[in-house]
C-alpha cells in the first residue's frame, strides 16, 4: 500500500511556499476540490465502489508489497470505479503488474489488458498492450481512446513493456490536459488528438482473450480529485488542401468521343437504349428487377455521415443503395425513386469530405461514394435542376481531384500500399470512382481537361498489367471484391473514350477462372490464398461473357447463382450486364481441366455435379507472373502481395461431395504448415508468419526464380502439372512436385526433394479428418463427414507418421483440421502418394527406385499402370514421365 497524495503535492515546501498555503487559490485545483480516494485491494471493502464484470477478484498471491492482495482481472473482465458525477481534473496513481505475456501474432489486431481513466459519458482513455500491424504491442504500450466498443483510436506511447510491477500516474491538469508517466518516465501522448475532456472514474479491462491471453493485476490505486477543467482538447488546424486551386494544362489532351459529348446518360448506356432496358426488366430481366425492388426500401439517403469514417458503410451507401434507387427511376419512372436519389445527392453536396481520417477523400470509402454519385448524376442528368446540376458537377470534379491528388499521387502521405501496384483491388475501387466521376462531368463545364487526361493514363496503366489468364493471385473469391469496379471503370472508358479494354484476354478468361475454382456442385471453393467463401457481386461476369458471346459460361453462372444466390447480390448490376440473347449453353460443355499460368494453378475435374471429383495444384511466386514482371521491370519495386500464402506446391482434393485434402482460408497468420506441402527443419517457405505477406527482398527479390511451373499437359484422361519450389525454402536445392490425375482411377503426387546436407523434412496432408489406416504400409484416410479418400505413401526413405493439429485458420479462428505429418531426416528423397478419390478401395502402390529412375506401379481391379519417373536433370527442366497400362503407352 502507498501513502496518499496531497492535492498540491507538487509544491516545494520552502518557507516561501508555506506562505502560499494561506490561500488555497495558489493551487490551480483548489476550486471545487474533493476528498482523496484510494483502493488498496487488501479486503473485500476495497471493491465495494467498483462495478465488476466477469472474473475480477482479489489475489493474495500477487500483492505488490507481499502483504495483502491485488486486484486480478482475467480475460474479458472489467472493473469501473465512478469517483464523482461530473468530469474534472485530478491525478490518479496505480500500480500495474505486466507478466510479459505476448500475443501469438503481435501484428494481428487485438486488445490486451488496459488501464486508465473513465469519462462520464462512458468513454475511456486507457494504456495497455494493444496489437495492430502498425503497433508493437509485444514490446511497447499504446493508448486507446475508446467508447468501450471500438478500440482503434490509438497513440503510440514509446513506453517499454517490461515484466513486473510499474507505477502509472495519470495527471489531468485543468489547463494543460492529460499526461501520464510510467515509473516517472513521460509517455508520448497528444491530448489535443483525444476526445477525453476530463475524468470521473477509473477503468480497468482484462485481455480480449483471443488466442494466447494475459492476466492483469492492479494494486494501490490512489486518487486526488481536482476541480473543473478549464480547457478541452483542441484539434490542430486543418492542413492546407493537397489539391491545387487549378490544374496544369495536360501535355496530351483527351476528348470524349463525338457521340458522347453533351449526352447523358453515357457511362454505361445512353438514352436510346433505355426503352430496350425497360422491356428487358419486365421480361427476361424480371428476376433482377424483383431483386432490385426487394432491396429498394433500404435505399434511403443517410441522415448521418457515418460513411465518411466507415468504408463498409460507404460501400453500402455509394455502391449498393444509390445506384439501386437511381436505376429504379430509370427503368420504372417511379417519382419516389427520383426524390430519394435527389436526397442522396443533396446529402453528398452538403458534405464537405466524403472520407475523413488518414485517407481523407482518397480511401475506398470516398471512392465508393464517388462511384454511386457519378452514376446517379449521369443517369438522372436530364431530371436534375440546372443550377443543382452545375453545383453537383463541381462537387464531383472536386472529389475526383481530391481522390487523385491525395491518393494516386500520394499527396496525403501515408504508406503507399496500393499506389505502387496496378493489380491491387483497393486501387480498382478508387479507379472506378475516379473514372466514372471524371467521365461523367467531362465536357459539361470547364476545368476537367487535365484530370481527364490523367484518368486516361491511369486506366491504361492498370489495363496494361492485367494477367491474360483472368486469374487473381489474391484468391478466387477475393477477385470479386475488386473486379466489379474494374469492369465499371473500363466499360465507361470504352464507351466514352473509344478504348477497348474489355476486349483484353483477362476479361475473356475471368469467368472461367471463377467457375474452375468452384468445387463440383458449386457449393464449395477450391481454396487458395485469402479465401473465405465464394464472395459476392459476381454479376460483373455477365458483362464479360457477353463481350465474348459465351453461352456456356453464362449458363454456368446461372447454375452458380441458383446454388449460391448471395453470390449475385444487388439486382442493379444484373439489370445492366445480363445478356438475354446468350441462350442454349450448358455448364457441361465447359472444359474439365484448365491451367492458369499467371498463378501457377492447375485445376482438373471429371464433372460439375456434387458427386464428381476435382483437384487443384498451385506453384507460383507471391503475386503471380505478371505482377512480378511489373516489379522486376521497376527495379524490384514494392508490390502488394498481402493476400498471398506461403503455399508453393500445394494440393487440394474434392470428392464425394466434400473437401478432403483442404487448404486454410483467410489466415491472420500465413504459415506453410497450414497447407498440403512440406516443411524443412520445422520451418516453412520464405515470407511466412505474417498477417499480410510482403514481397521478398535481397537475394530473393526476383521471386519468379523461387517457385514456378516446369511442366503442364494433358493427354487423354491424364492431366499433369509439375512445380519447382526449392527456392522458397532455406536449405533446399530442389522441391519438385508432380500432380498426375488419371481420370476415374487415381491421383498421384510425386516429390523430388534435395539439399546439400541432411534436413528434417515434414510432409503434410490435412483435412477435416485424417486417419492412420495401416502404419507399416503407410496407408491413410482423409475423412469429411460421410466422404472419404484413402491414400498410400511410398518413398526411398523411412518416414515416421503421426496425426497432429494443423495451424490452418480463418481470420484467427482455428479450423481444427487434422494433419498427417510424415517426418524423416535426409539430404535427398523421393516420395509418391497415391489417392483413391473414386473409391476403388483396392488400389496398391509399389515404388522401385533405381538411380535417377523410379518405377511406380499402381494396381487396381484387373489393371496395372506402370509409371517410369526420371527425375529432372536441372532445376528448370521437367522430370521425364511415361505411363504404360497393360503394356500399352498411355502418357509420355
């Protein structure tokens, strides 16, 4: 227990200062001063005034001085002590014990134990172990200025975390505001950036209990209550606008096509097309009009400006609701929809900044609002009052310029996590807002020639670096988060500027990429990278298949929509993009195998029904080939590969209605041990362990040399794909893997692993369930509910088998997958794994190595396949493989 503090303890008690005590006015807190309070937590009386939630108890084993007890707060517990009715100044001292526990992933967002001050409206200012990508919660403390719901308003204190008891003093001066110290050392804190105007209590919070949790102990709290606050936090004056008053003259001016000048609507359709659109909406398009009508009641202009600080709310208002109500007016003439649309535009015209915070008017929130506003301005142009229309045009132009200057040119500062990368989906959000706004206002007034030319350059830049195979290194579902925006921006450019971006191969193949990455039955995803479900707004694919007149792909999309209606959310997209003339197609006409070269992805199946079989194989550098070509040409500039996984040479298998050999999902910590590949000396691939993967540097900067496809082919019923990933591991010279699909019979994996010295190798195969069926024969089983697949492993080395728990997870929540972990110590080894997804039950595998050649025999009921496997002569050449069946050549 510590002694109480005097209200004027900071005075120096010289003779002169004693004279000052004649008048208490010499202490700035004297007016309205209240008695001191304290809590030593030595008995239950100490808790009488505290509001306790959860497991907060007295702990006699942890008293600071070894006599008495301390207050112990377990995870999710809290203790609040209201000291007075109103907020004011004062001083709080407390002792806090930090046991040094650190979160499993310090860069994953979460809140650890916190302690500090309570404001009368419930807001708190607390110090604690706070974790985020930009904080160091494992080593230092930060403050959180919070409503006890959201803990994201933080300041870095620069105070170190050290295990043991520490004295914390919170000093709320009535003139200067709040400051605090740890063991006498001041913490870095700017009161003027906070919302804490004073305090009326003390707040203690336990850990949020996510993953490895920490207990908090507090002891010897003492309080001196001062008088009323004389000042409040004063935010710094706004910075000068980043965007200049006027733009420079463009070096290469761009003009709208003559047919689009002085015409509205023009972005996605023109006035002459509206009668046909209305006829479609009540005929073939009626399901989409019904979908729009069902969402229409929510399409009401917001009363607040939450969209300015919440990107999801901005997407909801700008990308979902405003286009819904505006298109309803275009298609139905409903006057209420015109009124509601106008109310949206009124709100936006009256709102100075469409996004606040660190990315003011340049983040995804501002871009989504700009997208909806531009579409509504264009579609309703002829129904808007001329004066309002002119004002709103200027507002669109201003917001577009702010977006470009602050965002694309990075005038707003901050980490350029998307500005250096043409494929980043966050960039595509911004480009939709920029392009639609600029093309909507072009030629309607002055001052748009420079921003039009810049927008044209930006669209050419992102189109130049689209992968031709239609794939996305960020994942098959993640592409739907950005591609609808990409299509909107480039379609508007094609219409207004005469470009032909939507004729690029990317758009020809993107629907195939989406369909092929769906498992048979279309309910599940063949997962890779950051994958969390199928995603939504796949309606944009109607536009791409229409461009290339692909009735089979459109039929497949309709089958997908029937199985997963939420994947085609918001009717306004389909009303614009569905092509009713594409008839007679069938999903059964789509190819059963496809290779997506850019991301090193091979997918093969024997059909599209739920009881069919499918397999996926992937081997590629982070970011894929096109983005790495961009990086290498830019002297290894930064690219955003945050959603890529350390998963080279990974394998996924679906059979009998279930994912059997499975991958992780949207991982908060990206680990190779969460994938069906290998570990070397217990470690995974280079770059693993982060929440957001980063491009490799130094000798590994050219990532295309670390993981790549060496062979891919199909002959009859045999599909082959081979990858090399040795460069992704420290200590390996080669990790060559072949996936061989023999339709209706089996799937075979062949691994050639080499290093200069013996390493501890771990061969991984995971799923919902994994069993050891026959350990001596290396027979195992993948199980998911009623579905299963037996497999057998053979090798020239001796492997030890055990079933462990996979590290695979989804947004921090473990998937609970079981994992076969085969271990050996070797410098070189070859491995064959035979999978029986078609349920023959009697397949056998024989493995006969002889120098560089291995004979592999797969026997079934009445047949035998003989594979001859000659390992690759170099790290870039493919292995030589041939298959004879009953003496006849099948594959070579």
